[in-house]
């Protein structure tokens, strides 16, 4: 009997030896991920995160931190997060389903499906151009709906109706520019063709068949289980007052809510090389460059060498989903914090976890000196301008004594230079990030306040100084 047990044990060890290298590799990567997050999470000051990595059918999931800072409520791999623009891949998948059903043609004009676009500037834009962001609508045009003004119809139909009357910034098909506008219109096409609202279609035709039980559109099935988003707040984090996915009016561009474990099911479907929700050929089409005008974007996915990926950004939450285009592997990471300007940078976590998902070793991000310097400068400027106002009052006699070309130049030039600075801070800089100031505030409230404070105090300083000089002259 003892000899039999020894043989059995030896046989089990021999058979297990076939899988030990894979297990050892998985354990090694898990340890590497833990070590990476031990350093990256405190540096990002992120309250919590969840992740999943898929490797040839093997799934590993993990989570850290809290759903809301200081609550003690843990994040798990089943905790729903707002996906942001990762949702665009779901919208593109829905369009491909309708294509296979013969209800949509990629080269038909949007006006063929939406009556409101008939005879309008963007009516001739095709479904393919919308999917690949080559329609001509700009980033700023697409982001202008995120603030949800009370005087507008902020439903999907209302937003798309406004877009129908808006001329694209460029001629369709000539250039690539990322725009939420494209996917809002695609969402309206899905509703018109399927005769169901966008949420009902996605939940019925995509989420339910995949078993994504903790996922929904707009977070309506998540309840209190959702991860709460946090935005930067002068060196700390504060919870976002309004939680959930993007509103119904923005849902096709960024409104899906899902857990890391559920996203692993989604990525497994996208990488399995099988015909299921859509054909394998159409999955491949989604994850390769769409056209010469769109060399780095497919249908709902960015393209980078062998990888297809998409990032997501909602107020207080940042996400990334990535997959290999040649292997059955991919991953997702969900973080309930927006990246700060140089401080508390969550992008390093996204980049590092995407490397792990592809079986690579993350590179060190290094210090973010450029954005840190900008933040410190904008933090200090209001104090300097207020000090300048006080100093101008104390030195008002000298200001009033200025004369000649040089004297007048020293009084007038600061007015023009601070007005130019104010324009850069409150108009140009937010648009460099692809959004008007009101939308920029949703993600960077502290930086927005500092930009406005610098603009106001700067112009106030120069005007006050000039007024002092003029007021004492006879």
C-alpha cells in the first residue's frame, strides 16, 4: 500500500510537471504585478483599482484599495466601474452585428438611417467614417455635450439632433480626429435600425450573451456596488458628486459600466478567433486600420503594432482595455481616479498593466517634470499677481511719474500680455486637451480653478496698475 501511494504521488508529480512552467510563469507575473502596484498606486494616490489578464484561456484577476476613499469598502474584480470611451468598442460591435444582419451597410450615408441628417452638412458621412473617426467632426465638437446644459435636450436624440445641424470641422474622409460625436450618431443609428433604445440593445445582444452580469449601460444595474470616481483636488482626491456611466445622451460614446471580471469575458470573445456574437473576420476587421486616413484606429479600437486597445475617461475614473491581434491574450485595468497634472498620475498604472497584459515588462515612467512645473507655476501665479497689486499700491507715486514712450509701454504692455495669458489659460489650453473649459473642469477641477484664478488676478493686476498711474495725473 505504501509503495502504491509513493507511485501515485510520483505519477501526479510527473503529470503536474507538464503545467508547472506555465504555473510558475503565472505566479512570477502575479508577483511582478503586485510589486509594480505596490509602487505605482501610492504614487498615483488612487483609492482603488481592479484588473484582469487573459492569457490563452487562463484568467487572472486582482483588485486593490477602496470603492470610495476612506470608506473601508473594498474594490473586487466584480466591482463595476464606468468604462468611459472603452464603451466605443461595444457600440462598434453592435454596428457589426447589424451589418451581419443585413440592416446596416458601412458605406451608406448616415442620412440613409437618420432622417434628421437629410440635406444637412454631415448627411453624406458614412457609417465607416463614423466608426473610424474620419467623419470630419472634431474632438471639441464631440466633447461639447458632456456638460449637459439645462437649456438643451441632453438625450441621445437631442444631442444627435444638434449634431445634424452642425457642420463637421473638416471634409469627411480626409483626416482622422477622435470625436465623441461619431459614436453618438452611431448610437442613434443602432436605435433607428433595431427599434430599441441603445441601452436595451447592448444589454440584450452583447452583455447578456457574454454573461456580463455585473455590467450595464449607465450603471443602472450597479446600484451602490459601483466604484466611486475621484478627481484631483490640490494634492488630494475628492469623490465626484454624480456617479455612474455617462448620461443616456452620451452612452454610445462612454456610458457602459462593467467589472474587470466581466471585461475579461468580453476580451476572451474578441480574441477567441471564433464566430459567436460576430464572425471572426469582422472581429479582425474591427482591430486593424480602417483606412489610409485612419492608420492607427480600426472600428472602436486604437491600433499599435500587434495590439488593439482603448482608453476610457469619465469624471473620476480612468480605464484601459487591450488585446493582442495575433494571440489569445489581453487585459483590462480600471482605476477610480483621474490623473493629476504631474502629481498623482494614474496613466503610469494603465501603461504598466497594459504591458503585463501583453506579456511584457513595464518600463519606468520617470518623473513628470513638465506637467509638474506647469501645475506649480499656475499655483503660484495668483499669489504673485495679488502681491503685485499690493506692491503697485505702495509704489503708486512712481507709477504716476512714468512718462515718455518707455514709461507708457511699461504701463500698457502688461495689460495686453495678461489678456493674452488669460486667453491661453481659459480657452486655448483646455482645447489643447480637446474640451471647452467647462468640460475640462469635470476632470481637473483644481487645475481649472487655478487657471481661472491666474487669468483673473493677472488681468486685474495689470489693469489696476494702469488705473493707478492714470488716476494721479492732472
